[in-house]
């Protein structure tokens, strides 16, 4: 049975192995160049105490290869579901070859178990190799960026691609079993997988663990580290300040400037301090954010603050494991549905 399964999937398996080898060589070559550039640039800029521009330029230089590599890793689970999962049973049912297999000494359950186990293992290995390669390749850029919570970063690194791959494969198998035609099953697999990915990434992920809320006072110290200060055009509008959050945290939401009662203050309340800061010629802007310190000193007596809702950097790995477990559980349920359904199919 294992030999028969290999004969049926060997073409796509060998093609995948060849493409994977080409992609691995590309990442190993460019990754070695990237790490060399990062090491030399870091040594140079640390000696001159001017790393910001140089490391940003390094990011810009490798944006194209990074987008390409991340796209490949993120697309791989969908392709596994489409080309490995959907035809696995749908192809047998469409061509009638399942009748011959089921009338031999091999039971339906064993037939399905071998097919699922062998192909799912190949899917997990493929996704694991891709994830390992991109995680190694992009580690210097991830260090520069200092935040691993971006959609492309979280979805293409570490262990989540393994969960996506086994889920996409199981989804393709189930839809192929239900639809019984290969091409419609492939299209349905892509559509459902994309919808699930969007729902989990945009809606569920932020709530996999209870977020933390921090209250950050507006004063000279915190405003020195502020990234942005936006006052509304209308004097009754809110005041928005991007104050520093814990390093590496995923910022979920940030309130406008609030008073002691927790009410958003109007722009009119900061105009006097704003005018004083401009009168002193203090610099304003992201690249010159220390200029906000004088504004913070002026606003400090008003006892203002900002509430920041975030996931701490230390929750990255727990949330990776939780999301991977979620997709794996969905895959297990889909596999169970396959076994239940196939026992009730007429041979």
C-alpha cells in the first residue's frame, strides 16, 4: 500500500523536491551575503554611532528577496492543499480507480490512513524546511526591525507554516471527498483556506491570549521617546500620541491622550504648550522625536496619559504554539471526517 501511494504521488513529490532544492540554494547564497553585509555594516555603524540610516538601507536592499521568500513560504500550504490534498481522493473517485483498491485485501480505512499519513508527512516536512530556511535567512532583518508580529513575519516563520500545511492538506482531502471532482475541489480548497487564514490572522490571533493594557503617563521622559504627535485641526478634536511600549510588543490599540478621568482631551488643551515648543524652535518629526521632550514637560502638570493595549514580546512563542495547535486540531477533525465519510461511500 505504501509502494502504491508512492507511485501515485511520486511525480509531484519529485517536482516539489527539485523546486525546494532550487529555493534552498537561492536562500543559502543570498542569506550568506545578507549576514555578511549585516555584520560588516553593524561593526561600521557602531564605531561611528550612526546605525539607523545604514541598517535601514540594508533593509531596503533586501526588501525584494524578502518579499519573494515570504510569499513562497506563505503560498506553500495553499499549494499543498490544492495539488496534494484535493486530488488525493477526488482523483480516485473521478476516475473510478477507488473501486479496484477497495475490492482488494486492503480495507478502506487502511487505504485512507496510508494515503493521509504519507502525504501529510511530506507536507509537514516541506513546510518545515521552507520555514527553517526563511527564519534563518531573515534573522538579521528581523533583528533590525525588532518586531516579529507582522502578518508576513508571523505567518512565514518558525512553526506556524507546519500547522497551515497540514490543515490545507486535510482541507483539500475533505473537499475532494465531498465534491468528488478534482478541479472544483482545488478551487474550493484555495477559497476556503484563504478565508480561514484571513479570519485567524485579522480577527482571532490578537485574542489567542488575553492582551495587556498599560497606562503611560505623558511627561518629559515618555515624550522624549514619542514617535508621533498629532493634534486635530479642529480645537475640539482628539490628540494622538504614539508613546513607547515595551520592546518587541505587538500594539493592538492605543487611545488618544486622556485626562485623569479617562476622557479624551481636546486639541485646545495642548495648544499653549504646542506654541511654546514651536517658539523654542524644538524639532518635530519621527527622526527628531527628542524634540517632544519640552512638550511633555509642559503637559506633565495636566496629569495626562495614554492607554496601550498590546501583546508582550514574550508571548510570541506561546501564540505560535497556540495557533499551530489550532490549525492542527482543525486538520485532525477534517481527517476524522474523512474516515467517517469514506466508510459510508458506495464502492
